[in-house]
C-alpha cells in the first residue's frame, strides 16, 4: 500500500512476508522496521533483506513501541 505521508511516498506492511515483494515494486530509499511484526521479528526481516543484493546497502531503522528494561 503506497500512500503519501507529509510529502513522502510510504509503503506499509504488517507482515514481514509482505516486505520483500513491496520493496521490489516500490524501491524504497530507507526501511523503517518495527521489531515486533505479526509473522516474524524485525531482526529476521533485516537478515532477509540484507541477503538481497538490491537492499544490501539500503539504510534500515529499527524501532519498537515496546518498553525495554
């Protein structure tokens, strides 16, 4: 799903399994990944993205709304 948010084109995915296909289609400049996704965790998603030559050097920011102690 591609939307405009504050002047930026943004793609949203709730499942890690959706990200690779969306990224190949939309060619993002940066990924913002939540640690907790419905079907995987953000670390596994990053590992998967880094295996792709296309996204090996794309900047990635990981965030989470969870409290960390």
